[in-house]
C-alpha cells in the first residue's frame, strides 16, 4: 500500500535516516519505537507528506487515503463539537448531497420512461449503494459512538469546540480522523490525553479497524495489544521485528547477546593478531605475514554494541519513618462552582507502604484529590488528616515552573541531593531521565517544557520523603525512562499515590486501585492488570447488552432512506410494539435496582452501627465478640463493594433502554 524507497533525512551533520527502505501492507498494524529524538514523528510526517525527505521517494497505491494525528493539534473554533466531527465525513456528505440533487431532479420529470430519467435512476441506485457501503445511513450513530467512546457526554455535543482544553482538542481531532476512516491511519502518541476508559475503547476500536495503522506510542500495553509488527529507530538504523512490543523486546535482547558474543570473539581475534604483529614486527622473514595481518585488521568492520537497557538503576534515598496511617479522609466534599461536587463525601484511609493508583475519567476529580492531599487545594467540608511524621513530595507537570532557570541540570540535582550514595550516581540518574553527555551542563532556562518536567521529576525523587504524590509522571518519558522510574517506585519503602493512565507502568508496582467516578470512590485491592480485566469484562457485557437493544432506530432510518417506508398506521403499530418490548425489559430491571438499593441501605446501616460499637472504649474488652464483629464488618464492606458494582451495571443497562425508548419516533 505504501513503500519508502531509499529515504534519507539529515539534520545538520547528523543522519536521521540513510537510504531507508520500508513497506507497509494492507491491514497491518505497525508500531514505530525508539528513544526520544530518533525520528519517529519525522517518519510519520514523511509518510503523510508533511515533510519532504532529502532524497528517495514515497510510493502509494492508487486510491490510498492517509489520515494523520500529530502530537500537537490546532485549537478548533466556530462550530459545535457535533458539527465539527460530523463535517469531517466529507465523502459521505458529498454523496448525500448528490442523492438529494438527483431526487429533486427526478421529481421534475414528466416522462418517466425517457432514457435520461432511467440514467438518473441508475446513477441514484449506484450512489445509494456506495452510501450504504460507507455506512452513511449510520453516520449519526457512528458520530455519537465515537464521541462517547472518547469520553464526551451528550451535553458536550452542543458546546463550541473552542470551549474545550488542549487534551480534549486532541480527542476532537482523533474523532474526526476515525470518522473519516482513511486506508492508512498515522497516530503519533494517541493515548497522551486519554483516560483509562477512553484508552481501552480506542484500543478495541483500532483492533477491528479495516485499514493499515502506523503508530507511535510510549504506552507498552497499547502497543502489545495492537501491533503485529514493530520497527525500531536507533542511531539512524532501522530494525524490523515480526511481532508486538513484547516480542520486539525479547528478540532485541537475543540479537544484543549475539552481537555481544561476536564483539567478544572479534576482540579476542584482534588481540591475537596484534600479539603476532608485535612479536614479529622486526623479523624480516615474517615481514610479509605481519603486513598481511595489519591490512586484514584495517579492513575489519566495526561491531557497535548497544548499551544494555537493564543497566540503568536508580534507588530512592531511604524513606523516613512515619506513623501507620498516612492520611485519613472523611466525608470530603469539593466543588468549583458551589453546585456540582467533583468529590461528594468521600472516605479513604491511606496506610504506610501502600502504592495506590488513582484512576477514572478525565475531570472525575483525580488531580483535585491529589492536590488536596498535597495541601494545594481547598475543599468545602469534611476532614483531611495527615498522619504522624508524614513527609509529602508532590509532582505534577507545572512543578517545572519552580526550577531555577539560572542553574544547570546537574547543579539542580546537586542542590537536592542529601545522600552521598545518591550524589555519586547523579549522572546515571540523569541519563535514566534522558539527560546524556553535555546535556547535564545546560542551563534550566534553555530546556524545553518536556525536559523541564523530566528534571523536576528526577529532582523530586532524590529528595527525602515517605509519601509521594505523582500526577501523570510518565507524560514526557520514553519507555526506558519509564522502566527506570517504575523499578525505583517498586523498591520505594514509603507510600505512593499516583495518577496515571499508563497500565503497564502502574502494573509494575501498584498494590491498590482507587477509582474516582461521579463524585465517589471505589477501592479495588488488586493489581492494575486484574482491574483492567474487570473493566474490560464489564465493558463487554454492556456492549453485548447495548447491541441487543440498539438496532431499532438505525433500521427504521435505513428503511426510510431506501424508500421502503411503512405506512403511518404500520409505523405506529411497529413503534407501539417496540416500546412494549422495551418496557417489558425495563420493569424487572427497575425492580432489581430497587432491591439492590434496599440491600445497600441495610448494609450501610449495619456498617454504621458496627463502626459506632468499634469506636467505644469497651469494644476490645470482650475478645470473642470483637473478633466476630470485625469479621462481620469485613463481610459487610465486601457486600457493599459487590452491590455497588451491581448497581452501576444495572443502572447503565437501564439508561441504555430509556434512551432507546426516547429515540423511537
């Protein structure tokens, strides 16, 4: 479908690519990987025609359409969200207009047996077939599906696009691209501004995408779940691997070991030849043999060794001692407008040594909660109590603003280092955060936003603490740097609360998940992988349920558009029948929800009773009774968690059915 033939690109004296040949076939899903600055984004821009290579050519098959999502998108304005995304379906809209024009023209014909009339009928038929193949009859449903999948609510549809922030602008651009459905989809860091739910939705959508996908991402799990082929860019060299990211890592390590053995054998061979040359250099009888071996050594190709990526290690300074309870949160309420509560009476206890991931949709309140714990955000009511001797360190993207622009990168780290062992390894730590060679002597003032963010993170991590609050710490890190950070956090002896949508990163050290949703929180004592599996299963069940109840409106619309309309009487009968069917499903569903709510009320009431008993001074005097109550309390907490999950699932099903009824007309 697309071929790159002997492509070369240079920046100054540095070759980014040299005589590169690549081919991308039909329906391939290709991951482009490599360290920051190796040319991944440049390669995508060359493929889509934004950049011209210094030499070489790009060959595309006839009728190939290419869509490109850059890392930085322009701010859109002048239309509502729905209008902006809908307008991107150019081909479908053009066909729709042609169909309307022909239908108008046909109405004016008196002679319906004329050749001209019959030609128009044939043209109309061809357009309708093409319109159907492009899923034109489902266009409105598709726009809605994509927007909701990417995290927009129906109330967002009528908002002006300029009202949305940068991260949401990227989602709008992505929605437009998915609706266009090009043959070749180029995605540069598509997950950067997505929350967990949107990321999983996009992943599933792309799995069934009918075209070719070429993507750049630092999200390892995303690449593992999508890519069928991996291309690595490293020091101007392109290497190909016939598998996903995990396969690439495994195969690359095998290749590195082979190269290392070749290098060792070569060095041994060179030493033997040099020993011979040195021994017989001044013997006339061996002069010819000596010269022959000198020339042979000169002709040997150099074997370049790649650094072993597992060699970069970083260990935190020992965590200072704190009390068993790190933070206690009770009935916490937070609102920005005095009406809608982002956090609506949440309770949470964070204990020493826990490593917690805060997850949830963008805008759910994750960053708000982390800022409240860091003492940077006020709240309306409730209690937030810090434990004994807790030393908190907080990182968010804006922490870079606090760096001294006059100091160098290395001086910034030296100023934060209080441990002799850490001081000795500052250069190694900086290397792990992508500051190599002379980079460490750069003044902070000349660094890019991403570089400042990485430096602020590295600086914070070497300062003594026992509670780390990290808000999206991996945003500007490549995969190697993320591994360095993940391994360090795994060994950290203090408490961690982290906001991140990077599943692979979180799964490396997290022991508990706190989901923020609709002003409340739900706790899961499991790994990130187990949590992802739970969510994916819930999504599959809901999707199956929605599919069973989602065909009516589209079927009726398609029937109308293809001129197979029912009579008003027949249509009325059909609508009545459908509403009756849906009502039959809704009635028992409402009953189940009421039963769940009654059970929840009973459990919550008993929970409060036990908590009151446990808070009394006499509670522990009767050991047998206290053990029984603790067991009952633990069981009740499990029941409440289970019932809440059931309530979420059943109410979601109810909302789908109610929407179906409202759409019948």
